[in-house]
C-alpha cells in the first residue's frame, strides 16, 4: 500500500515536472511571438491557447482519445511509423497534459513580456544588441516573477489534473494513475484513510506553490 | 552629413497627419526639433533610429544608406550606429549604473566605462540600481550609456522634460559640454524655447508634420525670447501665441 502511495505521488510529480519543462520550452517562444509580433491569426491562436480555461477537461480528453485511436489518421500514423500507441499510456497523458496546461504557462509569460516597457527593447536594439541578447539580458531578468508564476501555476495545475488524465490514460497503476485519480478511486472503494493521505499531499503542495507565487509577486512589483 | 527626405503617415490624437521632412544635418551639428505635441518630432527620431519604417523616401548618413524605399533598403536599429535617449531613459532595472553603461559598450574596454563614469560624475553611484537614482542621475546614466556605444548620430527625445528647472539648467550644460567635447551629430526634441536657444546650433520647427522654419535658433526665436525676458511668467502663453506658430 505504502509503495503504491509513493509510486502514485512520484508519477504525479513526474507528469507535472515533464509537462512544466516541455511547456516552458514551447511557451516562451510562443509567448514572445504573441506579445511582440504581428501575426495574422494572432487572436485565433490566443483563443485556442485559452480554450482549456473554459473547456471541460473531459471534452479535450475525449478528442485526444479519438485522435490517439489507430482507427484515425494521427493514431494510425504513430502506430505505423513509430510503433506507438498513446491511448492509456504515460506519453499520451503527458501530451494531453501539455495541451491542457498551455494557458497556465503562456499567459503569465505573455503578460510578463507585455508589462516590460517597450522602450527597454528599443533601447537595447539602438545600443546594437540583437533580439537574442535583448531577450536574455534585458527581458528575462526583468520578468522573473512572471516566469516563476508561469512555472508554479503550470506545475500546480498539473498536480491536480483529473478529467483529461482519466479520459486519456484511465487508471493504470504506475503508468497513468496520478494522485487525483487515486483519490477518486480510493473514495469509490471507501478507503478514506488513503484518500486522505493523497488529498493532504496535494493540499500541501498546492498551498506551498501558491504561497511562493504570492510572496514573490508581493515582493517584486518595483520595476 | 545626415540627409533626410521622408514621407510618413502618422496617427496622432488629432487624426491622421502626413510627416514630410526634407533636410540635411551637418556633421557635428546639434539640431533641435521644436513644435507642438503631435507635430512629428518623436516620430522623426524613431524613423531615424529605425524603430519605425517611413512610408517613402530615403535616409543617408555619410555614404551609408539607412533607408531607401525605392531600393527597399531599411537597416535595423542595430546597424545604424545611433544612440537613442528615450524620454523615460529606459534604464534596465536589473543592472547597476555601471552595468547599464557597460551594456551600451561595443567592446570590452574598461577604460571607456571609467571615463564615462567620471565624465558624468557617477563614480559614487556605479553600484546603485536605477530605482535608487533621482531623475537627474538617471538622465546622466542614460546619456553615458548612449555615449558608451560611440554613436555616429545622437538622438535625444525630450531628455530634460521630466526635470525641474534647476536640474534642467544643470543638465543642459552637461549636454552642451558633451557635445562640445565629442562633436557627435545630435538631434534633440525639445518643447522649451530657452533650451533650444541655449543648446542648439540650429533648429527645425515642425507643425502638423511639415517643416515651417529652419535656421539659427536665436534668429528664429529672437522676438519670443525678448518677450520671455520681459515677462518670464508668460512662457506658456507665449509658446502658443509665438509668431512662429
């Protein structure tokens, strides 16, 4: 029982950790483009990224499950060329989790970039510095609270994710059974003690993350 | 020699206006751009810096073409070797005074930084962050940072507008001292007739995007200056009723 508990907690952390890392890599360039570049379909892209905020997780989970099915083009392509079945696998849950957590990473980063006065970028360019140098030496150091908020929000959101995971991954111990699903499962089997253990861990982690966000944002409001 | 011949449609608070400038700025000149808000002064500076692309025309500095709409040349701000000083100074909060000035430098020479810190009396403030500085100190850091990049053309966008009278006067002398020493071609936006007369070697008066007068500031503002000297408290009234407008 104890081993199952820690296995589930670690799997939850692994899913949240990988989702955060992948989204950080994808999120920064996307946020930069949305904040500073004039894109033709900008509002459509912004709307698509924000969809998980309003869409029931089961809807996205359902479409992901359909897409992963070997009876459809994407699923068939993955199976034929990579011998990969994403439905009810950790990788499948990870991809779904990345998509579902997009707004939690991109929106704080985009807002952070937008909050930096544009004269900072322009000053850097007129001093002969490239966009790359400007990004790493001027923009990133002046949006640290937004970066921490984006990382913490994404991680915290993934820790508690239920709907998408259960739709795409089911409840397979060691593979797709994360803490939020375990709570539901234990309650169903009337094991309230174990459900309480999982709940307490999620409660403490979420509280710590939110306290971190508020303390950093409270401190760093002077630009 | 900086040759400017551009046309650009600007969107101002009073609607659309067409900025049309055809002028030449001599080397080592300190040219002031004077005019009401929305006349196109800042837009012109931003076009020269490459931060805005003009609709038509060309900008040539010495033998370098910075912009040519016909030949589709438009150098990025990084390739124009200009120094642009912003109204809000745009000092980077994550860097110290020294860090900000060093950021402007193109090589790694410590000597230049030391000279600039000494020139602008910033030695004792070198480790301070911009948030800890007064308006006048920020202005000096911004000017030092711009000069650290050794620009061919210096563009100053109302550098003294946010300062009180005393500090303004002090920093006017600072700008004049730097200009006399480095002889960099300088274009400066100003709303203050006294400042223009005190600093500029020539002035362009813009109205609704068009040049309405160009020449020696003393000659142009002679009558206005006399009125100002007679009744200094009527400055705002005179700037509206001035014969040049």
